[in-house]
């Protein structure tokens, strides 16, 4: 019944969710405009409020999206931190693929559908 | 006459469609193929005059966080607000519910069909729900032409319900709807997918041949699709393609005689956007 690993893929299961609980909880809070403003005003204080570990804070500071996923971030929650930091899904995706944004777009069927 | 299902639709709920819709970009070359496919669908739905749409969708961290994440959750409210998913609240009217109908669905699903759903008296609906509504119905300033019942499925935090369980939920829904004494015309929307993966080095992976197979089989042999495992779907169509199990709720709610009416496929960026519609005669 269990899932087996798939190459170049993260499977968000309960164990990942437990690992990423603080990160996901913080990103979930960004569904409020006031919280987004608080985050933009003082990221460090915002991360402290959600008790992020030092390594989790480093991932947020560096906008290390592949690292966040590895630390148990859920992709749909990562979209919220992407939005508040000016990183679209496709920019995050290019980073996870290890490509420049323009190079990633060149692989698409119709890159204007963004 | 009791209530009955008049139509079912399988369709994708990609968030960028909502953005294109709000910014008036649906007639640009990138979006026109999708927009054009839905013109006859909206006309067809208007002719069918549904009273209620049951929208099978998944939350993306708008209503539910991982402190509490329900496997199946049904809306039981008179109205559903528009969620802020982290990108602002879309300028859309709130969605009218039908709390009496929802109460009947909850009672029959739980008592008679043994689907023990989470019942929600407050839900703010998000792109998983709203993009399909935008594509299928035109809203006015004050509201939508149909009432809606949100049916939320966990497709993001494993363990997910199996494809077979989703298919059976659809079958149970059909029975529940048929015993509601009011004469409601119901459409059911199964949303999500098709192939896509949004994380890892395999970000952007799509598989059109899988998607076309799924469109073939959702019409011809849904029972076979209900046998797919999450592992098989994720390997062949990308990790986030497991959303497709929600189409099986829709298909399970239709009769074997349901006739396919529309079919379309468009995959411009990172998600195979499918559309299939069925009518009950």
C-alpha cells in the first residue's frame, strides 16, 4: 500500500508534512493580507513567531525552493511564500529544475499562458 | 419528482486561468483555445438549466491547514465566501449554497452509504472550486446562476483516498441525490489535473498520451481507471496529477448510459488541461 520513491519527485506524505509542519504553518498564515504585510515588514520576526529552526530560516532567507520542498514544505503552501516574495510558480519551478527562467520557458508549448 | 443528475463534467482547475479571467486575457492567443472550448459548454449548461452544481475539488491551503486536513469534506451552508489563498481575494460574488440539500446529502451519505464526511458550515472557496465555476457559468454582479455544494477531497497529503473510494463516493452521491424529494436538476463537476508536477527536478512534467488515455477511459471504462493506484498516476502523469481521482467521483455519480458531449485538451505550460462532459438523457 505504501508509496515508493519516484525519481526527481517529492511525495508529500504525513512524514514530510510532520517535518515541514512549522514551514507550512507559517506559509498558511500568509492567506491574510495583514500577515503578508507583517512578513514583508520584518521577515526575521515573522519567522521567529512561527518558531522556525535556524536551517528553516536559512531556506526562507535564500529563497531556496528546492530546499524548502526537501524540508517538508508542501508545494501549494510554498506558492504563498513565493507570491509574497515575488517568485511565481514558474520561477520557483525553474530554480527547482536548476535552469534559468528563460530556459525553462523555452521548454513550454505556449509560454504566454502564464 | 425527486432530484436527479442532468450532467457531469471533468475539467482542470489551473489557477492561472483565474488570473487570466480576472485580467481579461481569455481572448489572447495563449488562452483563446481554452476559452473557445468552453463557449459551447456554457451554452449547453444554460439549456440544461441546473439548479445546483456539486463541485468536487481540493483545498490548496485556503480553508484547511495540516493541523486538521479532512479526507472528504462537504459544504453545508447557505453561502460560501471567496477565499484569499495568499494572493488576494478575487473579485467574484459569493456563492449561494443549498443547506437543506447538503443536509440531505450528509444524512444519506453517512447513514445509508457509510461515507463519514467532515461537515463544514463555513468554507471559503478557492481556485480549485472557482476556476471551474468561471469556465462553466457566467456570474452577475450579485451571484451565480446555480447554487453550489462544495465537496473537498484530500489529494495533497498522502495517504489520499483511493481512486476506487472516490468512484464509490460518486455512486453513493447518485443514490443520495435520487432520494431528495425536491425536484432539483443537479450537475456534478469533477475538477483537477490532468498530468502535472509542480516540484522537484521533474517540475513541468506532462504526459499527453496518459491524459488522452484517461479521457478515453473516463468515458469508456471508468472502472479500469478506478483500479489505478496513486503510485501509477504519479509515475506516469506527475505527482500532482493524483487530482484526477476527483474526476472519478463525478463519473461514479453518472449512469452507465450517460452520453459524452464535449471533449477538449490543451497543455500550454505545465498542466494538461482536460475537459469532458456527459449528459444524462
